[in-house]
């Protein structure tokens, strides 16, 4: 027997599929994989409609146990098992247990270690975005420990345990992210300073824990007392960095297909707003980014983003979903770079959107869900983004700080 811990955020247990009310349905435009058992049960179903649809629309691919076949979408690019009320016939007539592994598990995910399992959900589902951002309690973590039987111990031992240093860094980062502050940019800057301090110590927390705790406590004190950690940026460098980051996002994220065209269309609006020409100087571009910063400040006061838990929960989700810094502290700055870059893009995107429409909960949900579909459901995105970042960071991942503020 062995103790095994399960970590579950509050939003995970609160989540319920909203079905026909979903802003971006997972039953539209996506490839839906069917496992062998489900494939055969649909073909032999006592429900004649489901059996007929299965015979006509399940295409065998024999690509592993969870992808025995795929569903052929109809002329509207929608799953043929969806009825006129946008409800799943399988779920409606046969019950949840009849769903395939793909349909029953999405948007849920799990990260397993030798001694721990961490449950999460993907932001590509807009209802998950709503649950995470707009519920003050959503990112509270619940821990349960259970005894596992001997037959499962060997299976757990085959997995890597969570590295103790990484766990400790994650805990510090988590507390810095959720600390009360003037704005979330201050929390990001505090996290950057903490990472640099750990690097200076070569992540030797065992021999320097007291010093690390003192440095961390100082950052918390500055955040909670409203003292800014943001520093004046070199305007020319900051503008260049922001333009390069937007180009990278346009090339590697915005142009890729998704269930909803919001990001691809919105990226064109960003380009129209900046309206860059060969004759345009740094000062003019700097003014445009300053105006967007002011627009963002207004959104953080007067829109659905105004409650302090909204953006804080966004940052906490990013740390939790990636289990920051993962199992490799050597890449911690690159991981931080990606968090900052995603935040910068969403901030810029919504600021430009607010010049045209009201930024309300549905728009925020669709924006983050569509963006996350492009960044979390693409097998090559990490490799492509790392290569692109290498071309714009000047050999220093700390350059991402130019995107903050």
C-alpha cells in the first residue's frame, strides 16, 4: 500500500457542459476520435438512428485504442450525432456512459506523477474560461490522499516523482501570483525577480532556503503595500519587442484555423490599428502602444475584467496547467517568457477589440478559448514558438519584460 495524492482545483468539480448554450461547440469543426469499444457499440446500437449514423459516418483509421475511427463531419462541419437542438443524440438517448473516450473526457486533463495526480481542464472550452476567471474561488486547490493497492504501486513507480526543488519553486510562484497588488503586471514582475534570484543561487534552495524566503517575503511586502516593481522601459526597445511579439503571434497563432474566426479577424484589427509604414517612427508607435495601455487600464476598471480575481485567476491557471516550472528549472525563463507573451497578446487583442465593441464576459471567453485552441491543440506549436522566440529575444529570455507595462 502507498499514499497517493490527488490535487483538484475548485473549478474542475464545478464544471458542467452547457451543451447548446456553448459559445464555441467542441462538436463543430474538430476531429472526433472514437475508441474501438465505442465504435462497435454504436454500430450495433439498438437505437436505429444512432446505428445508421454510425455506419455512414464512422471512418476506421486503426490508430491506437483511443482512435479506432473518426467521425465524418456533415456539410455544416458538425458532428452528425448532434440534433436540431444542438444536443448530442448519444448522450440524450444512451446516456453519458455511452460516449467515446474523447467526448467523455474533454475538456478534462490529468498530469500524473509517481506520488501525485493533478487534475485540470483546457482553456479551449469557453465554459472552462468562465468558471476559472469569473469565480473568485475557482483556483483554490483541494487535496485528497488515498491508499493505493499493491497492484497499482508498480505502475505509479514507473512514473517520475515530482522534483522537490520544482515543487518548492511552484509554491513560491503560486503565492507571488495570488498576492494582492495594484495589477497583475506587478505580480509578473515579482515572479521575474524571484526567478532571477533563484538563478543566481543555481536553484540551491536546500542550502539557501532562509535567504530565499527573506527575498520572497520582501517581494510579497512590496506587492501588498502597493509599491511598484515596474521599471521605466527603453521606449525604442520596448516598441520593437512588442511589434516582434505581435508578428510572431500573427505568424504562428492567429493564422491557424480554429472553430471560430475571432482571433484571425481580430489580429487584422490589431494590424489596422498600428498601421505600420516604413516612414513611421518609434515615437508614433510608442504613442499607439501607450494609448492601448490606457485602454487596458480602463478595461481593468470598468469591464468584466475589473474584479481583481479575474486576471489573477488567469495567471494562477497558467501556472497550474503547466505545473510551472515543470521538471526542468533550466528552462524556467523560457516558460515564463511564454506566459508573458500569451498575456501580452491577449491584453493587446482585447484592448483593440474594446475600440470597436464592448468587452463583456462572452467576448473574453471566446477570445481566450479560441486563442487556447490554437496554442494548446497543435502538436508543433511549442517547437515553432521556441524557434520564433529565439529570433526576437536577442539571446536573453529576460527581454520578455519589455512586454510588461
